[in-house]
C-alpha cells in the first residue's frame, strides 16, 4: 500500500493534506517547477499505481493519446500565467478502462502572496457524457422512428391543413406526398371517403380530427377509409388537440392512425375459437401487441386466483414471482421476436402470494402485414410433477434415513470445495466419523432403535457446523464432514471437540437412554492430500488411530498436528482453571506527564503465572481466551481488581490517578458491559473518574450503531475513555467527532522508529496535532529512549509510558514509585 509523501517535499503542502486522502475526488498537487508532488489515495486507487510512480509528471500518465497534447498545452498555458484551468480528458483506470475526467485546477499562493504551484481535483464524468450522447442518439432515433413507424402520423393546423405527416400516413390513405400536403379536412377533395364502424358513410364533422378541434379534447375511435382505388382500410384514429401557450387558442391537432384491417379480420377467427378457449383445461392469456391482457379463460382464474376482471388491462407481469433475472426475460422475448414462439418452465405467483412452477408456451400472433397483433400464452400448474421430480432427485443424492447428503453428493461437494480451495489458496478439512459401539446397540435393541439413534446423531452433527459445510452419511454408522475455509488446523480440532461435547448427553429414544460417542479422524488439504481419494483415505486412517487411542476422541492424520492440538487443549484447560486457582496477577505501568515527569496514571496489564506451565506470555493466552470466550470472566476480574487497587492506593494517602484497563471486543459487545463496569466501581468504592477504559479503533468501527449509546452510558458512570493503538486502524475523523473519547494513545509501533523513519515521525506528529485540534489528550506508548521522549515533548505530546520510565511492575513495586511521585527519564529495563 502506497504511503502519503512527506509534507516537507512540497513547498506549501501542510498537515491538512492528510484530510484529502479519502476525498471522493482525484486530487494532485504540483510545485513551482510544475512537477507533481502529491496524489491522494483516491487518485492512486483509481489509477492502480504506486505513489512513487506518479510523482513528477504523474498526472499525465494514462491520459488517452488523443487527449494528451491538448491537456499538456492547457496546463502549461495556465501555469505560465498562474490562472485557474478546467479541462476534460480520458484517463486510464486501474482495470485498463478509460474514463472521462473533468479536472479543475487553481494556483496556490503562500501567506506572502508568492506562487507555490497548483492544486487540482478531478471528477469522473463518464456517466454524464454517456447520458448526453444517449439523449442525442435518442433524439435521432425518434426522428427515424417517426419516418419508419408503422402507424400514420398527421399534424394539422386549426383550419385542418396538413403541416406534417409520415410515410405510413401516405400508405394508409393511398395518397402521394403532394396530395397529402394539399389535403384540407374541411373541403371535400374527393381523395378519400370515410365510413362509420357499421359501414355507412361518415360526415367530415364526425371524424376524430374534426371532433378534437371542435371540442378541444382528445378523440379516438375506429374509422373506415375507402381509398381512391376502391380498396377499404379500417384504421384506429387517435386525435389530440394542440394549443398556443395561453392554453385557450387552438393551434392544431395531431393524429395517429393505426391500420386495424387485419385485426378486424382476425377477430372473426378469434370468435370462432372462443368456445375452445373458454373451456380449455389449460390456462390461457390473450394480450395485445403491447402485452396488455385482453382475455383470460376460466382455467386461468382457477390456477392464479385472479378473476377475469382483475386480470384484463394488466400485463402478465401480474404473475411475476421475482425468481427470474432480467436476462431470463430478455432471452425469452428475443426468442419470441425471432421465431414467434417460446416454450419452457417458469415460476409464477398466485394472487394469494404463493409460488408455483408453470409449464408455459407463448405464441406471437401476426397480422397480414407480418406485425405482431397479439400474444397467446398457454400454461399449467406443474407443482405436483415438480415435487415428484424433486423427490426422485433428492433420494438420488441424499440418505433416505437421515436426509443428509449421501456418498455421491459428498464426493461432488468435496471436489467443489477442493477446486475452490485451490483457487483461493485456502485450507479445507475432512472429518471421518465413526459411531463407537453402534453395532452393539443395533444388535441388542434392533434396527429400528438404531435408525432412530442415527437420525438423532445426524441432527446434532448438523448443529455443530456452518451452512457452508457439508455433513454426510456414508452408510451404516459412518459420517463425513467437509469444513471449508479452515484457517488453521485448530479450527478443525475445535469442531471435533464440539461434536464430542454434543454427544456426551444421552439420546432419549422411546423408554431407552442411549449413550454413544465418535471416533474422529481429520485430514487437511493441502497437507494430507490434494484429491478426494487421498483425503478420504487419510481421514479414515486417522479415524482408526482415534479408535486405537480409546475412542471418544479425534486424531489428525499428521502426528505433529496431534501434538499441537493436544498442547492447545492443555493450555485451554489450564486457562479455564486459572481464575479458580488465583493464577492471574495485574502488573501496572506508570504514565508520565512529559512536562513535569509526574505520574498521571497507571495502565493495568494482565499476567498469568500457571502452577503447571509457569509464566505464560500474554500474546499466547489472551488470543486463546478470546477464542473460547474466557476473556469475559477474566476481563471482569481485571476490572474488579484494577478498581480495588486504585482504591487501595487512594486509601493509603497517595494522590489519586486514573487506572487504565483494556476492554476486549467480546466484553464491549455484551449487553451487561454497563452493569459490569458499574459493579466494579461500586464494589471498590471508586469514583468513575479514576477508571479509564481503553478501546481499539477497530472495535469502535465494527460494533455497529449501538456503539454511541454504549459509550454515552459509560460516560454517565464518570469513566474516562481512550482509543488504544491509535493509527493502526481506521483513524477516521468522523468517529473521533461522534464518540466521547478523552485520550488518544499512539501505538508503540510508530514511536519505536520515529527517530529513524521519517514516515513514522510524520504520522506521530500528525496524530499529536490532530489530538490538540480536537482538544484530546495524547499519550505515546512504548517510549524507550530519551530521543523519543524529546521528540514527543517538542511536538506537544501530553504524556508517555514505556521502559524509559518504568516497565510493568507488580502493585507493591508500583507503590514505591507513587511514594516518589515523579519518574526520571532514564531507562529502566525489565528483569
């Protein structure tokens, strides 16, 4: 991951540049030499390049060759006179695609008015440009559509004179362009003769165009047109009056004319088919060319629950289930448009909301001109047939007794899991399980009792794994489990332990209580095999080792893993007994005011001195405590003991100082965290201001919207809140403003090398300035040298802790430091 440049590398680049890092715009900065000295994170993510590759002329890297010279010329032209610029160009994104960018730049001047370079920001405007192009194309398409559309279009003025018409209108009336242009409705030109729907002659005043002009309202209806050559056309006319801007003065009328001659002829044929349609046992829908439902039969209502009245005027989307994506419907209608027919299966929804599978066929009905006039859909409910097919398919791949995947399906899923593991470079585990002494149960109590036991075992096994894992019965008393995305072998061991624990309780079957257990063998990919056969063979071998080890246990195929799993189990067992045996102890590390050397706080740090294992490092037992949930009772003890010790120091007459305690994520997310802190304070008789709770950045950001409420309730108890290891997580200004924190703790990884690593120095300096601007205390962890302390003091850091002042010490040893009250800045190394 590329890092931000040193601010000192740009003449006028200041600390606020860090705020640009996650702006949604593409930001770059140039100096007086016109060379780029800064790019924000958004620019680097967009281009996919590292910062060092961008410095210099980096903003021009990736510009489309056709735009390159223009952009360089514009930039240099404005740079020479120090004026703002704006330009659009195509920039290559990290995936190779070019995107249109609008780049605006402005000159930057320092406090003395001297020119220091340019700062520019860019926005991706590709979508906007595409939209503009699409609108232009749509306008052209509309013009083309008017010229080529099948319906006739005529625009007349208020006197009935033709102002505009299309070729379809000429064809419908059988007139030339010149004859159409000279045609006036209010004159009998002898060009055409109109007929009423019953075939009688129609007056000029009766036709929709004249009625629309006379009434000022849209008029529509069928009309017969007897052309000059004696041929008869039936048309559907829709006339809409047009007005001047005042809304009162008629300006003309626009008329669309659709030739419905073929439709009228087909209507007669449809009437002949009506009896068949009405009495069909299959559901039938008839729509117009726009897919508006014209008619449905009785079977349609029986299948869908919609009456004819509810369906007519709607579209078949009324039945849409939402189970099919747009691509499914696009392919279906493309087939209908090309071949006039589609047949297949589809999921639909009844009026009551239930879904059902349907065998559907759709036919397009065309008129004599070849245009689609109707669609006819015929379908039937195939729920029972699909249920039978699904049952057959299920039995082919599942164990009929337990419903678990059988050997065939397990083999297929294991192959898929292996392929996925290879692609993602992940580990998977295969567990081979054999019920101990099942044959004795089967022989003594009968197969029916044995079958019920197997069903109960299957249910418990399924509850021990995730949905992404597979539990399978191979036959008899053998089960296989495929665990995907296994990070470490201990994950597989944890599942095996969970299974053994779930089988400890006996099964109640009829009047019998049956106890059983598993011998479990574990094989891992890639360590123990790279294919299905080798993994199954090695897991089987490991299972027999488990049986030889006394049953009711598990074994890895690799003996080294057995040793590791056993060591972890011993460590966990010892950890579970540690609280009972008083093996935990709190050490305290002083926090020192850098200005005075005065002790201003103590951080409580947990230590474990096991009676069997000796001293166990926190890095070894704390992650384990979090994994197995023991961190909650241990954390409660730490809170209580830290509060009691703080009170003891106060009772001994020492100046009160806050004691800081780390809260784990599990503790913080528990509903009883407020009660736990309040009880610890009350039991010790400690005022809340002398307890500081340390929370990590990632914990605050990942705990959801409830985090603000929890922090507010903690603040009501009077406790102080600090963010531990600041800078290693999100470091977001947004949450610093939202959350009521009192202190930032600079992570020791930044302090360690700040005198040697300029980047660490910049980060520490920025965090200190940020804390001061937000009126927060800043304390640096891991301060070990006078040089580090001097840097922190000069930059305005409030306090520090580390081996320079004191290592973590037992409470008695810290009491001696409290007698002194101040600590010298001299290294105190741990024993």
